C-alpha cells in the first residue's frame, strides 16, 4: 500500500513542483559559488572612504539605485544591493557617514570622541554587518560588554535621594532571579511577565519577517489568530500593561514597576505613550541576546559598508544634500541635488525617515491621509570629557539609568516621567529620567589610542516643544558640519543660558553617582534636539524617528502607510528605522529587508545560501568577553 501511495505521489503535481524547487536550489547554489566574491576590507582603509564630496566625474555612468541618507538603513540597503550586481550611489547631506551611528569630537578636541546615537547594540550586530557587506568574516567585531560579574546595566530610583539600592542586570536569568529575590511577593507576576515578553517577542519576529511580503499578506497576518497576542499587547501602552500585569498602589509594587520599566529611554518614548511590546523588547528581550559594542566605535560599521559599496562599483558622497525626488509620469525618475545637479535612476531608496522623505516629494506623490504616529522625543545630551583612568574616575562600562521614582512622589514612576516631560527644568535633578554611559569604556580599542582620557554621555529625553522657539530653519542647500562656526539660534543668549542650566544639573548627577569624577572634567558640551535636527534632519529633533506608540504596530492604515514600497510613487522605497523599528540594529535590518524586497523572491533563496556560507564559520566561533580594566 505504501509503495502504491509513493508511486502516485511521484506522478502527481507536488512531485514535479518539488523537483523544480530542488533543481532551482542547486542551480542557485552553483551560481553563488561560481559568481560571488566575498568582500575583504583593505588592511589599511583609504582616508577618502566615507569622506568623498560630490564630484560629477566620480558618479558611475549608469546608476541602478540612488540611496538618500548614509545611516544604518541606507548603507545596509545599498551594501546588499551592490552584492547582487546593482550600481548604487549613496547621497549624504552630513560631512560624515553613519547617521545616528556616527561619532564626533567637540570643537576639534579629538582626544575625546562621542557617540551620536548608538550607545550599545547586541553582539549579533557584527553578523548582520557581515552579511550586509558580503564579507568572509565580520568587518567590525563587537565586544560583549559587562563588568567582572557580567553587569551591563543598572537602574536607580532617583538621582540623589535613593532610598533603594540600584538594580543590576547581567543577563536574563540573573535579572529574573534578582527581581524575584528582591520582590518575593511578586515572584509569580515577574515570571508571568517574562514568559509573556518572550511570547510577544516571537510575534515581533513574525512581524519583522512579514515586512518582506506584499502588504496584503502582511495585513492578513496582522489580523490572523497567530497574531492575536501581538494585537492585544502591542495595542496598549507600557503604563497600562504594567499596571494590569503587576497591579497595586503600595510602595513595593510601584518600586517593582519602576525597576522593570527602567530601560524605557532606549525607546525614546515615555511609558505612558510607548507600546507595551517595546517594553518587552528592552526588558526581557535583548537580555537574552547580550549587550555589545563595535570595536573602534559605531562609525567603523558605517565605514565598512561604504568600503564594501565602493569596492563593487558604487559611490558614497557626503555633504551632498538632496532637494527633491523627481518623477517622470507616475514613476520615480531620480533626484535633484541642492547644487542643481540631477541624477537619474529608476529606483530611489530613502533612509531619511518617513516625514523627511515626504518633504522631498512632488505634491502629486504625497499621501492623502496624514500619518497618525508622531515623531519620538529628542534628547538633551551632555558630552563630558574626563581626564584619568577608569580606576581613577571610578567608572565602568555598565550603563546607569535613573528613574524619577522617589519617596517624594511616592514612587509613582509614570507620573514622575510625565511631570518631567511637561516642565523639565522645573523639577529637581532627582525628578529627571536619564542615562549615564561611558562610550570610551565600551570600545575595546580606546585605551591604546587615548590613554588617560575617557568620555561620558548623559542622555535626557525631552520634547521638541521646549526648544522649538530657538530653531532657525536651515536652507535646503546647507549641509551639516561639525566644524565651527556653529549653527545660530533664535535668541542665542537665552538658548545658551538654558544649556548652562542643563550642564549644571547633569554634571551634578554625574558627580553624585561617580564622585571620583569631581574636578576631573576637561569640558562639558550640551547638545539639544536642535543639535540632533541639524545633523540628522530627522524632523522635530528626534534621534529615533517615528514614535513607538501602539497605533504604529496594530492599526492597518498606519502599517500600510509605512510600507517599505511607497505606494504612491512606484520606484520609491523606504529603508531604516521608520520602515521597521527604532534602534541601529533594527535600522540595519530594515535596510537589508528593503533590499531583499527590491530584488524579489528568486534572490531570497540565493541570499539564504550566501548567508549560511558567510556565517557558518562565525557562528562556530563565539564572541569573547571584553576585558574589564
């Protein structure tokens, strides 16, 4: 009976379909082995990589794809497309590449270099970069961060009047164990939360994978029973979900909620706005993956992708602002630069973010429905130069996150955050949410290059509305520069006075939590959402693009409007954070997914073969723990 069934199967259409699939897979494997050459970075990178200004003579004769923006999304998309034989030209208005992952010095003081946005990543980011570049090994390795006991994050309740010991995080199992030991009455609720977080994260993986597929299928998946858990929890805010999962108004319960939401600054969205699924990502999600940092700093990742693109016949230009995206009939035709030059291409990718892209479009290509999701908040950031070794300064590579939950406000963390966001300088330092981080201690190569110096950055989330009155709109032909003269502000004296007030408050927080830093400051530079807007042109000074509010992930109209394939202008594609998710690693993944969608399904199998071929050796060699000095 079995033989008969097998014979009938052999004669049926499924048998022939299986044969075709296997034959196609073998053909693609042979094609991959015969035609693809892996990218090998030069032993010494050319100085011009990532610093080339626009020159018509350097533009390829035939451009397949134009990419606007050299952030993680734009560069990863361009690098992927170049692997498959596409000639790609990347246009960046800033004088450096990297977008939110670039680094900068203050007023030419190059002994100290600060991170524009990437303050840590997951160790697997190095593998994502390797695949994006098509390299035989990771072009930029990521070190795993952690102190001697593995601690990579600490959460404190209050900046000055801490009545509670800090909560240390050194991985998912330790985090769960420590929470249950500290809050034994809530052990079951903590376990239930972490189990739920894992289930929600699995749905997020499906949501990400569905970005490869046509929007009709993605919306079908979103409405399907498989995603019912996603719809339930992504549609509520973090504050709503945490009060439901860990109910109670006693101080112990409110302290637990404050600790468990202590990493919300990673998302750029306060808990009363942030979708709960993002809470599960930052507390319960990435702890399973670990915390890493690229050796040499985040900009090395961008430069590696630039080198890969140019090694395959593409070009990357800085200080090259785009003034408009061009149409021919109903399709995209190229771009016009701010200097008047027109570049033609049948496909254009924007890594600028959704709303910034709309500003470049002709009226006929703009959507009739305004997007409901708003921009995320920006940051005030203190860039502090320190003199001394890590031991002399009493600092480590672990991040410190301060939550405005203290005896003064009865540990009401959500009310404390909202009160700060409403009037940031009217609350004391103890009422300020902030993150304190030391990028120099995360970079395994820093000590050899800059002995006796370290960098500190303090991040404070803040609304654009508090700085909008000082903003002067730049002309479209202006590109961003780190070098003086600095950008002028409306009512410059008042703006400078506010920056000095911020400096005093943030330095006092640093000195309180790290008392050995007193008298060791070389300088403190304050940046604001206006600074972010000048360099990233992201809209309203946000470093993360669109806010991570519930509607963005569950409302069909919002999801459809943020499709990577821009429906109202064939040939235009969207890559980066707004097209997928905030965070540098997600922006890079978004760029790669955008490239795969552009290439089409037949290339996906070839890409899968290539990825296995590239990653197998790396996966067999686990990353090493960074030495803690």
